[in-house]
């Protein structure tokens, strides 16, 4: 056991359908003290990887699912002496529907409202709920705070969130566009506006969050007003394994020619399409860039389609803004791929974007800053930090003040 003496900590938990990710952050900010991920849950290869003091530990979960993963995580936190300092738990929840436009503390009423949202995200939501319930059981004294992927987009106007289908479906089943990656878009847009010294009440940004999942959002004065993802995270940009926008007629055609039912088509468009489907090689952008350098035809086409769709969506989002001050890249691809950024800015010349090649090469591996050549709209890289936003929301809603931290430090020092 380590002799850890800490101020208060927030545990951030992200329960996916077959994974659990966590990180432990100090209240008041700072780098994670511990983090890890359990993957392949429910399968024979289920395992937990933990990063602690720069050392990686991998534990076989012996086919266990979420409960086994969280028990193993809590056991590690206990061994390291962290458990008693956890003052709040922040949960990433994918879907908050129209009910939740900001983060909330879990109460019996909130829990009941959350349960009602399962039909909108039938795969992920039950896993999110399980994570909340298991943490409530293990940390009965710590407030549980829920931070929604959709909440930041609740400011979308009806014109941007309404599908052109019979309105009864929206009234009766909540069928509308919600948008996702809201925690990242919120953090990155705030940080970009501060980095550029923009007037908080008069600026317009497009944020391109590009990772395994990708979405772009138009942000006006800190509020999301248009975004590329819809009812589910399938809509919009080309992603690692997701198709993004596709003609529904094409989906119906796939069902006929491939002999698939709705669930089969859904699975194909979510898990076998995107960069993977086009390249017939990989869903991973870095792998595709290396293959493209070797002349791999599928990789070259996949990257071209990715950039084409991205530029087209950014152009569309720009028309929702009264002014376009900056395009901001974030996410694993946005933060690291100079190639994708350069190709995208070239496609957006119509807006007056320019590129500083050297700055573009330098902005990798967590470095943020401008990559434009100082005229036209700004283009910049801002590394995202969803965990710190979740931790901050959790600490604020749990009313953990500097005084609590100070008192905890004093107790730990005795
Ligand atoms: P994320 O889902 O945000 O973790 O992003 C994962 C994506 O970022 C994968 O497609 C990675 O290949 C991509 N990525 C990470 N580093 C690089 C890099 N140096 N160059 C290109 N793509 C990268």
C-alpha cells in the first residue's frame, strides 16, 4: 500500500457497453493521479489495464463484466490508499435527452428520469446506469454527479435539431437531433476563445472533434447552435468504423442486397464502415496515414473521403454562424494529424483559411496553439480534456470548496 496523503479526489467513471474507463483527479485541478481501462468485458479476454506512477499493470478479469471490472478498480484504489479521499464520483453519460441540459447530482428522482432515457441509447445507456448504481453502492457517502454528452447541445434551435419527418415521432418518442461529444466541445470552445482573446459575447467558432468518434459543432458565444451528430452518434462525419451521413435509401438497399435486418444494417454502419470500411485495412487514422505513404489505394481513398466530408460539414456549420472567427481541431486525430488538418484547411480556402506549415508540424502530442498564417480566420489546435471537465462539474455540484480541500490536506498532514 502506498502512503498516499491527498487532498480530496474525484473519481471519473465512463462505463461503455463493453468497457469501463476511470481516472482519479484532485479537486481543484491537476493531472490524474491514477487512470485505467477495463476492456472486452463479458468476453474471455476481459482485462483491466491500470496506469499508476507511470507503471502499467494488466489484470485478467477472467471473463467478468462491469461489476467485476469496477470491483477490481475499487480494490486497486483501496490498496493504493486513495479510496478514503474520494469525495465525489463523476459519471460520463451519453444521453441526457431533453430533460437534462446540464450536469446533475444523482437523486432518486434523477435516477428515475435517467432510466426513462434508455430507449434513446439502448446499447450504452444501460451500461451508464449500471456504473452509477454500482458506484452508489460502493461510495454511499460520495455525491454521484452525471455529466451528459448531449447537454451542451441543448441550446440548438429547433431548425437545427428537427428531422424532416412526421412530427408525431418527436412528440411521442423524442426523435430529434441531440448531438454528442458535448463535454469536449464545451471545454475546447471555451479554451479557444480565451486563447484567441475573443469577446465572450461576440464570437463564432467551429470545433472539429476528430477521434475514433468524430463530430463538429458551431459555437456562438459559448453556446452550441449546430452540430453534426444526431439522434445517435452515427450521423455526420466519417469516423473510425461509423459511416456518418448516408442516404437512407442506401441503407434500405444494403438490407436488400446483403440480406440484413434493421439490426444488421445498424451494426454494419456503426462497426464495419467509416475509415475501416473504405480502406479495408484499419479504423485507425495513423495506420492509414502510414499505409497511404506506401501507396495503399484504400487508405488514400479513406483519408480523402474523411477530409471531403469534414470540409463539407464545416462549411455547412459555418452558415449557422453570423461570424466565423476560428476553426479548432481536437481529439486524437485533430490533435495529432498535421496531414488531416492541412488537407482540411486547403479544402476550406473559400473561407480565407491559411496554413503555417511549421506550426502545423509542431502541434502534436498534447501541444496546442495556432496553425494559421496569421490572416483570414484563425485555425488552432486545442487538446481536449473531458475528464477534467467531468471532475470540475462533480466537485462544483458536490459543493467541494477550497476550504474542504484545505481541511483534508490538514487532516492528511497530521
Ligand atoms: P481518440 O478516439 O480521440 O483517442 O482518437 C483516436 C484516433 O486518433 C485514431 O484514429 C488514431 O490513429 C488517431 N491518432 C492518434 N495519434 C495520431 C497521429 N500521430 N497521427 C494520426 N492520427 C493519430
